[in-house]
C-alpha cells in the first residue's frame, strides 16, 4: 500500500530546508518580511517597433479629435437652427424635444471623442516606460508651517485690517455685492412667465379626452373605484408644445358615490359623482398616479403627499402646501364629459408671485 501523506511522496527539493538553501542570500531581511518583487520585464508595444502601426494610431487619434471638432460645430448649429418647441420621434424613446436630443447627442460625441482620443494617444504613442518612485510624506515640515503662519500674521499686521475698520467693512461689502451683477444675467435665460402659470388649455366646452384611448369620455366610461387620466380636446402628442401644456392640463378623474363627497363645492362641480382634479402634485409638480379606492385618497409617489378626493382634494399627509385644484365639469348635448371653465387657481407647486 502507498503511504499517502508521507514524506516519501514529496521531492526533497521542495522541502523547506532545501528551499532555504536554494534561496540563500535572496530572502527578505528580518525587519522587512515583504521583499520587493521588482517590475516585470518590459513588453514593447507594436507601435514602439513598427512605425506604420504608430502612424495608424496617430491617424486614429487625429480622426477622433476631428470628429470632436465637427460635433462641436454641429452643437452650435443645432442651437441656432432648431426651434425650442420642435418635437421629433426617436425610436424607442418616443416623442422628445429635437433641440435637447441634438444638443445632447452632439455634445456627448464631442466629449467622448476627446476622451477616447486622449486615452488612445496615451496607450499607444506616449512613453510606455515604467518607473518606480519612493513615497514621501506630503505634510510640510514643522519649520515650513511655522514660517507660513508667521508670514500670515505679519501680513495681517502690516495690512492694518483690524485697525482700519472702514476699509475692512467696505471691502466686505464690495465682495458681498459684486456677485449680484451675475443675477442680472439670469434675465437673459428666457422670457418672463407673465401669467402663463395661471392658465391651462382647459376652457368652457373642451371635451375630456382619455389619454389611453385618445377618445372622448362619457359618464358611463368612468366607473366607481377607477382612476382615469384625461387631457384637453385638441392637444396631440406630436404638438410642439405638448410637454409644456400637458404639464399644466393633465387631469385625473374618479367617480364617487355622491353621498361620499364631503365638500359642497366639489359636489357642485362634479357630474353624477364624477370629479376631475389636477394630476400635478402641489409640492414639486410630480404626476400623481396612485389611487386608494376605499378611502378615496391619491398619493404622490415622489414625496408621499396624500390628498383626499372626497373632501375637496385637501392635503392629509406630506409636504404639499395646498389642495389639488378641481376642474368644473358637465355633460354636453352629445353625452360627452366637458370642462365648464379653466381651473380657477394655478395648478402645481406654489410660486413667489402666486399671491
């Protein structure tokens, strides 16, 4: 039988004593148990030994930088030529702003090509020699720190900033006010909102269009316990201002039992228990999409503001500052739900001039 685990199966050259003899003189000293392994043998790159390969790499880097320059020119041209309201369809994203898509794509290509060119340059053409450098403390020595502090105290004393209070106070005032000049430049960021935040596309006679089916809504289409999203008649997804308009006019519709409606105005503005509220949360403008049919509460998924649709859309939890605006609705002669007016208060978050 073989002696498994016996020293007879182990070559003598692999025994610890033999290894110590073979490596005599190369072991790490006792106070430094980790020997310096050194650098591996240098392997030259193909660009280092073949000039044609080096020229190919040079042309590649130059091509990337050239593409970056062309992308930058395209960025400027897009900014000038494309209207801010233009909408394009990009698969699979959908309808998006043509200007944003063009600016993002061209700027992304310009920055990527600069980075890719720099990396390719460094990896193929710059020096590939490895060097080792000893670490050294980055902290300044005590005498340098003492000299710096001494110079600082001497400078403060010679400036007389503590004694010349008039100079000191006016200097602080100038430094505090000069950034205000930059605030004036904010005026050029775009036109003033005027009263655009106070009005939406809703008006008397506008039909309530189901956002999922794109068809006008009838009272029988809204059942108790359901949540339906609607938009104003005439607002199409390919419209140039669709995003800015739907951000104010998005509507959510629920049907309650009339006896469950606690607010008198809400009942008067409803139709057979069908109530229409703004879908835009009054905290920071997130779209509300969660409905609890047993309690008639809707929840904003962003910051959990909760509104009671059976009690005038008032806030019952969360950071929202005021109730959801309600849209007064009715039924036209053809039996379709229609708006009877615009919202009587601005939708969405509060703003400084709302009053």
